[in-house]
C-alpha cells in the first residue's frame, strides 16, 4: 500500500512539474475579485460563520495564501497594482479618480500576444474607464451599475446577480477561444445591507475573534453581503464547470483591500495601513487542480498576481514588474513588502499637475512578521509583531526603538526612493526631451516607456 502511495505521489509531482514546464500550456485565466473583502471573514480563512461555501470549495481545489496583502487599501490603486505589478506611485492611479498613466501596460496586453481574448466586468465606480484607465488593454470592458443605493438615488455599483449573469453570457459566447476574464463584485463595499437569505447570528461567535472596538451591527450586514456574493460566485463557477473549463483553467480569487470596523478608531478603508485594511484573500486554483487543498503561509502581495499568472502560463515576465512569481523558489528570498497610503478616497481635481503632485501620506514595511508604519507630518513610527499581535494593538516602537533600527533604515531608504521617483517622473511626464538617454532606459525597465 505504501508503495502505491509513493507511486501516486511521484506521478503527482511529475504532473505538477509538467504544469510549469509545458510551453504550450496557455490555459484560460479567470480572476474573480470581491471588493473590500477581509480574508478573515471567509470560512476558508477560519471565520466561524459559514459565509463562503463556494469560495471554500474553490480553495479546496487550489492553493490558499494565508498572508496576502494589498499594497494600498483603495480600489483603483489596488486593482491597478494587481494588473500592472507596479506600486501606485509608479502606475499613477494613486487615488480613486486618478487613472493609471497612459503608457503603463496591464496584464491583458501581455496576454494578447498569445491570442487571449480578454474581458472585464467591473461593478464599482472608481474602476470606470475614464477614472481608472484599466480598460485600455482589455478587448471588452463592461461597466455594470444597476444597483440602487442611498434610497435609490445613486447607482454607483453593480449587483452580484447582474454582474455574474453578464459574465456567464460572455463565457457562453467566448468559451471556445483562449480567454482571460476578470469578474469584479462589489457587495461588501459600504453601505452594507442585510440579505434575508443570508442573515447570520454573529452573537454566537466567540467575541475574542474580533479586534477591540469592533462595530458589530456593521459586521452582521457585511457578512450577509459576503454570503450573498459567494452565492453568485457559486453560480459562476457552476457555469465554468458546465462549459468544461474548470479543471484546466487557472482561476484566481482575491480582493483589493479589507475593511476597518472601528479598530484603531477607524471605519472603512483607504488612509490607514493596519492589517484590517491590508490583509486580503488570495486563492489560486492551478490548471489540473495541481497542489490542490494546500496552504502557503509566507507573505504574498497583490503585486505578485500578474507575474504569478504569467509564470504559471510559462510566459515571460516583463522586467519592470515588481512582484514575484509565487510558484518560483525566489519568492522565499523576498526582503520585505512595502505599503503606501494616500489622502482621501475620491478627488475632483484631475489636472496633470495635480496628478503628479500626489504623494503618499503613510508608508509601511513588513519583513517576516515585523511591521513598521511611518506617518508624514507627525513623523510617527509604529512597530508591530503581527504574528503575536495580528490586530496591531501594542505599538512596540515606543518601548524599544533601537530594536527596529535596521528596519527603519530600510523603510527610510524606500521612502527616499519613492520621493525621488515621483520627482523624476514629473520631469519625464512634463517634458520628455529633458530626459537623458540613461533616464529613458531606466524608466523603460520600470514600465514607464513601451
Ligand atoms: Zn475597493
């Protein structure tokens, strides 16, 4: 019996290796993103309520990353990072309402060369074509805004039922082609509403699961929104299976940022760099369900999505992409993950001058389980050991700043680099001819010139 197990394991390993070795292995790629989704509110991430049966099923067929973080907790900047593998200060979508710079290319551009037919279904206003600029490399980019919020006055979002219905129709029409599909769902974004069919009794949960100062009335509705969304994700996956696409497809499930429910006296997301807003789910179902039902616990970033997808398809990763391919051994050598936060969520000023002058207000660095946060203006530094203190309740920097000296130096170097880059890009974007040949070459490797 043991011998049979060994043979099966050997065949499994050979099969998995082939997944990454076969050059002709251009499988379909489907990204399902749920906006504003905290990883710790999904049952497959240990949440005590069964909020996510369909996502749990997907997780059983894939690889679950327990510690994935967004880079900045906002919609357009976050998804732009997902599709460019660049931080916001480089791709340009630094706040909702600021599109990526026109010369920045996104994932569908690199897939197009291999005859991928690409489509996106988005359901949140900041992702509109003119606001995010994320449409430019997709063959089709559908904006679904059928949901009436605020007493029916605003329809700035799409309903999961409608978004999945339209994505399913697209799949039926295009499934014979090689496809790249991005489906974006918005329900857990505030204002949250309860769905009758998905109403949970959160009082039954051990309250120590939640950080102090949590506003439970909001969480109850938030969980209901997650379960509602999950129901339609189930429908979408059902269709993918029915069309015979599931087993061979590469399916990624993720979010752009989390949500704060009163922790650190903060609600919603955008301006703070605590785990409540940075920690996001990431599930990767590989072609052939390879490595199914496994968990990876190292730090991963939303920056890693595009290079990871390209590497699984055995395609070249453009040099300027900053993320790591998560199934490449080098990922273990990552020095640190950097984060940035900007002022406010939505802006009205969109002139080029303004665009170029948007600077981060906060920075953070995560190395292993140690995290530092730096705030401009006050120059405050906070330090947390997130393995022991996931909710970041005890600021250790006050107690022993010397212990964090090396990490502080790394963070300060990074901040200088960002400031220099922003200054540099101002020169380039204002007057291209003022750049030296070397400047242009350097910017090329960073994704600025194609
Ligand atoms: Zn968002």
